[in-house]
C-alpha cells in the first residue's frame, strides 16, 4: 500500500514537472521575442533590453528553467510586467472566486442529482425515469456557455429577476449573483451524476445483502438510504476528483459570460493581451489542482476498492 | 537416427515483480525459475510427450523452442543449428520447418480472418505467393477432413473440433519437420478427442514429422508417443520409452501420476495412490529432492541431498531423479489393458 | 455429418444477414439514436448545401438594418453590422464540422499509432508514453487551449491542433489497453510461432480488432469538439471576423443582448441541435455495438 502511495505521488510530481517544462519550452519556442510582443512595435532597443533583463530572458534556457523551478518551490510564479506585481498574487487573488463558483455549482448539482438518481433506480422504467434519462443526456451534451447565455437572456435581460453580471458583494448580493452561473455549470453535472448514481444504485440493489434486507420487510426508501446509497455513491466521489478539469473549463466560459472575477476571466484577458506570465501562472495553478485531484481520487479509489488494493 | 531437436540445459526465468518494487521490498531475486536445466532430444519422425501438472513448465518448453520466450541459458539446436540466440528475422527459416498448435482451438485462430485466410497465412508469412493458395487451402481442408465450404467461415462459427482441425491444417500447411502440440485434445468432447488424435496419427505416418505433445491426458501419451518425459517444478524427473515407463515407473511421482489416471477399463483393479499436499510454489522450492514434501517413500536424505539424474541399468535411455526408485512392478503389464487407436476406445 | 455440413454454410449466410438485420432493428428501436441520426444528417446536409440555401451574402455588411428582428426578407433578423443572421448561421455550421473532422481525424491517426506502439512495444516505451499521455491529460483542456492560442495566435489551425493534442491521449490509451490484452492472446502467439513479423501482426490481427471501439469513441467525441470550437470562437479565439461561425455569431449576439435577442437565439439553437444530435447518435452506436465500452473522464 505504501509502495503504491509513494509511486502515485512520485508520478504526480513527475507529471507536474514535465508539464511545467513543456509549457516553458513552448513559450520559448514561439517565433518572435516575447518582450517585443509585450511592448508593441514602438519599443526602443533599450526598453527591450531592460524587459529582457526583468524577465530573465538574457540567461541560457537551462538556467531559466532552473530559476523557474526554484521560484515555484517558493510559490513564485513569475512577475507580471504590466501591473508590476507578482503573478502569484494576481492568480491567488482571483482563485477563490473560481473555487467558490465551482463548489457551489457542484454541491447544488449533487443535492439534486443524488435523489433523482435514486428515484430513477427505484422506479426503473417509470415515466420519471425515462424522461430523466433523455433530459440528462441532453443536459450533459449542451455546452455550458450556451446554457449561460440563454439563462442570461431569459432571467436577467428579459425577466430581470436576477442580476446579469459581476460577483456582487454583501450578505445577499453574493449568493444572488451565483444563481445563474451556478445553474449554467451545475446542470450538466446534475445529468451526469444522476446517471452515475442510477447505474451504480441498480447494481447495488441487485446484490444479496440488499435483497436480504428487503425480505425482512424494511421499507424501500430506508434500504436505499441506509444500505445502498453509501455503496452507490462511491463512483460519484471518485469521478468528482477527475471532474475538476471539466469544472475549470466551464468556469472559464461562465466567468466571461457573467463578467465574474476568477482565474478563467483572468486567463482570457491575458490571452487577449498576450500576457504570457499570467497565462503561464493560470495554467500552472490549474494543472496543479487537476493533478492533485486525480491523484487524490486514485488513492481514495485504491483504499476503497479491495480489488485495486490487491493489485498493488 | 540423428536428433532433429536437441535441447540442452535449458533455463527460463520469469520476473515476479518490477525492479523498483524488488528494491523497495528488499527482494534479492525477484524471479522464479520456470525451467531449471532441461535437456532432451527428439529424433526425426519421433513422438515425445511432456507430462506434468499445470505449472510444471511443459508449455514454457514449447514456447521457448518456438521463440516466444527467451531462455536465460542453455541451447536449443534444430537440425544441428543453434536457434536459441536467433532474433525474429533470423529464426524465420526455422519457424517454417516447425509448427505449434496452441491449447485453445478457437482462441488460437485470429477472429477476423476467414478459414481460407487463416490457412493461407503461413504461405504469405513465408513469402510463398507463387503457390496456388486457393488450391492449397482446399487441399489442406480435405487433408483434415473438412469440406471446402468451411473456407468461408470465421473462427467463431466453428465447433471446437472443427477449429482444431483447422489448426492442424494450418500447422501442417508447410509440411514441417516438427509439430509441437500443446494440449491438442483440451476442451474437446471425448468422441472428438479420438477423431483428432486419429487424424494426427494418420498425418504423422503420411508426412513423417516429429511431434512434441504436451498433455496431462495419459491416454493420449500412451497411444500416441514413443517416449515420454515427466516434469515436476521445471525439471525432468523421469524420461524414457513410453511403454517402459507405463510398465515400470521408477520415480514415485510418476507412479502416483500414472495411478491417478482414470482407467478406461471398468474391470481394472483400482490402484490409486493419493498425492499428499499441494504442488510447492516455484518461489519457494523445497530443499534436496523437490518432491520430498509429497513423497510417500521420503527418507531423511531426500530433504537434504538433491538427486542427480541416474540411468537405469537395463536401459541407458530410461533415466530418473530419485534416491529410492521403485524397484519392482507395482502394476503388472497384464492388468493394464492395451488400447488401440481409433478402434473402440477413442470413439 | 455430411448433411450438417451441407446445411451449415447456408445458415452462416443467414446468420450474417440476421446480424445486420438485428442492427437495423435495434437502431430503429433506439428512438433517441434515430432522432440523433436525423439531426446529424440535417446538419451535415445544411453545411454541405449552405451556399445554395443562403438568402444574402453572409459577409457583406449593411444588407439590411442593424439589429432588426425576423422578417420575410431577413428570416432570423440582422446583427450589429446589418448582416443577415440566417445566412450567417447556415454558413456558420461548416467550420465546426470541419474542425471536428480535421482534429478528430488526425487525433485518431496519431492516437492509434502511439497506442499500438505503447501496447506492443517494449515496457519502457510503454511507460514513457503513458507518462506523456497522463501529462497531456492533466492539462485542463480549455485552459491549455487558451495557452496554446496565446502562443500560436487565434486561428482555426490552432484550434484543430489543440483539440487533436488534447483528445489524442484517450484514444491512445484505449488502443493501448486493447492491444495489450490482445498481445497475450493465443492467436497472436500462434501468429508469432509461424514467424509473422510485428508489422504484419499489428496490421492484420490487432488493428481490425481495435478500430471498432475506437471509432465509436471518436464519434462520441464529436459533440465535445463542436462545443469546444464554438466556445473558443465565442471567446473570440477562433476564426477571424467576418467569417461566419456559430460561436462567433453567439459572441456578437451576446455583446448586443440588451438590444436584441435574435442573434443569440439563432446561433445557440444550432449548437444545441448539433451537440445533441451527435451525442444521441454516438450513444446509440455504443449501446448497440459495444455496451461495455466506457470512457473515463
């Protein structure tokens, strides 16, 4: 077990290291001088030289990578020349907004999807199950930004029930600003999780100990809640770990549509202005988040599933 | 007659864990020896059987000869040529002269190919495009007693017996000098087993190839083979002429193995010898004679001293590894019914 | 025996006919699959015959009033530059489909080759390739795409390249797993024992068995690619204006959403229909051909 844990950790670190190196090389491989791109066509050679020095571009590539890794270990993601602030400050200023959005969306999605999946599994092939079956496929397929724009059009522009843009502040204002973005991100997950819960619930409900409980005359809801759900929810837990990549991707669109702060909006703006240090910083932070989440879910999975544990 | 295939001191190892894990767990030798020092030869046109429980290394010998498995040391020479060290391309001309039939009759046929393409594959692999492959496929089907319509079928549309016949036809497509048959009767109905064995025997007389049969079906051994070798934990423990070993097994393991074989004759005297215990793990080989943990004649010396192969006095060809070989006849020949191939018993 | 043999070949033909018949029947029973197929055909046909269907030049500005609602002349209204939204939406489906075709096609080819190498090659190469696949998969797809676009500049080629790179590891992994399972199968050992070389084994005996599940997987990825292309164009990182494209039209509409809802409605619906159509079709194909196939995230 410990051997597996160590190997998984080493693998995670290796992946992050390779990813960082690749990104670094990619940025350097781009034709043209990053400093020149940043400064625009009217830059004087002196300005370029100064910027080169500031960005460390005048040193050999290996030194640049080593410096970069050294900085990473101290939480230093580089320096943004535009705002004259460390990249880490900027990214970590925006990150809580994105995390908040993701957490709210996914918890609401779980709260709706788990009962729905249980109900579908218990009343298999009922009208609710069949309608839910079609609707959930549809909600998974429709891109979140289309949902977001339509939701904005209906609830904010036409009906004017909810605020359209910004994150809001204050006790009521913040949550109200989260309703539409959370809906746009969460609806796909409602479909996905309820399908997952339904499938694993059907599997669990067919097992012997559940049938045994049923033969004792325990009510169906109680069986589901007490005996089946704890087992049926396992795949969901592990999927959520991997799902962070999806969540971050949709957060990019949602933050742009609703003009919310967050790392998604940050990277889109940085791409438009070709601000490489910020782009790099966001990619690094999100890669780190994803690798940690997948590693964690793999490890949890290994602990929970005796079959995987055997193989270690 | 000269030796067609000569195997000398063949050793094969399998890795049991990755090098990193071995280092982490402090395992010094993360290997098991699947074969430790096996020597034998097959003469032209001869039939040799390898007998033993599963895990004794029978299939490993076959896979090493054909080149699917690398040996750690030892030599395999085919028609006087050393072939163990040859790489894929260098080995190819020799693979044309040997053929192997695998255990699973249907599973050893590529599932998306028709029987016709399966049968003509050997020609294409060895670049014999000038031959009339269509005609060859028909000839091969006729040879194994299948009608020409079978050429259009896919493996999953064949019964086990039909697939086995296709396997035989394909193995014999290039008229090899040596046929290696790994459990040729596995998974077949008893009646079909008989048909397949009769077919093999007939084709051997017609084509004159040598056969190496791997099996744990002792009836097959008795009626198909000239010589037999009994394997235990990757070693030969007794080798000799089939008839002689059946009449007078010298190693206690052979004795137990032969006694465990269900007699086809209901009148035969039941003479079962139970083997005690499990087959020891290859990872923890017993000391001394490796069979002593299960041997009913075991003495003190057996757990300490490893027995060298010894030749019987009456026949140099009959050799075994045992400190206390069985001397007399425990089962007189008269009590063992003789079966003849293809008449009554194998129907 | 003779009787059995003379009957059997006919039953085989009957079996083959039967299996294709059951496919059609199963497909017809799968209502969502049928709906998906209809949608896909409709969208593909629209994209192919788009030049014949448009009522105005989709690029020319001021063919009508700015931001007008639907009328007989402008079926879906006009945008902020007075261009005909209907013509733009009809033409705008070509790029998503082209991107899907080009990116998934190249990703399929590369994934297939790398997967075969990983599954059939030496152990160290397998481990190395797996590490590369895992690294690419650990990049958050959209954020990685944005980074690449920041480097390469916004263009169709960048999008195709990014999608091809990010979707490749999944295909390669599936191929690798299947190849590895086949590698230890008896018929591959049998081919080897006859002297068949690796190339021959891969081409004749492994490839046909791997291709089926892979194609289903790729077909199930089409909606995701359409969504990514539309999304990136929506962020202004795809095709350059004035080229018509669903995501770009949605972006234009979004900017003027307070004045008129029509461009948003007109470009959002085809995106929804296209993703739904390909999803339903892909799921139906999977359910019929390979119910056990599951794609990890």
